[in-house]
C-alpha cells in the first residue's frame, strides 16, 4: 500500500506479549518446541530491543519500509540501510474483523479480530498490528515497537513479528 512517497508493509496476526521475554527467546535459545524465529529477518535491524530495518535514498532522502533496492520517489539514488525509530504515533487505524487471505495462519484457538493501522515514525508510515485496547486506540496515540508471536510453525517454533503498543513514556 502506498501513502505519500513512502511505502509500508503489514504483517498479519500477532498476540501481545512481554517484549523483553520475546526478544530474549528470539536469539534462538531453547529447545525446538520452545524455539523462536523472526517472520522475516530482513524486516529487523535488531531484536533486543526490536528495531525495524528501512532504507534511505541518497538522492532525495526518501525513507522506505521494508528495505528495497530502488527509490520509489526519484529512482536515481542509492538505497542504504536505515534503522527506523522505535516510537511513533498512530496515523490511522481499523479493525481487522475477518481473517486475512493466505499466507495468514490462524492461531490454534481460532481467529480473533485485531487492530491494524499506520504508525507515523516521522520519516515513514509503517503499516502494522496495533496491540491497543479498543477503548484506548485513537489517531495520534503515542506507540512503541514490540515483537509479538505471529504463529507456530509445524515444528513448534514460535514465529515472531512486529507490532506497536501504547508508549508508557508517551503522553502523561
């Protein structure tokens, strides 16, 4: 989906969890049944704490997420790795009221609606799951990046993705 001159991506389905514990598990510790991995290593610049990996155009300064080889704005600059901020504001949101199309994998307990939206990170809008209760979600809400479980692989490996939750250091 395109917004302005920036690109964004969505990863579907996640369940809120403690970021520090998930990040520690993401290092690969544990048995096969307790192991974790990222949904796509290319989305992340780091795991503990989580940081998303974007790219910046050397020609016009456009920032994109996820990384890509050419600039969607000017097509002339070289794209270089750019670590995105971990805090932003909800720019827009909606309720994902029905299961997404494949490759979405529903959880074992069945599909439950969840919030998705765009998060304004200052340089780029990122489409993501929003781990925010309905009573609290609003445009302008300050949020921070977290990792959350997306699904279990056939071998029992917990696959992690990214999401945003309310920022406790935000508005007070």
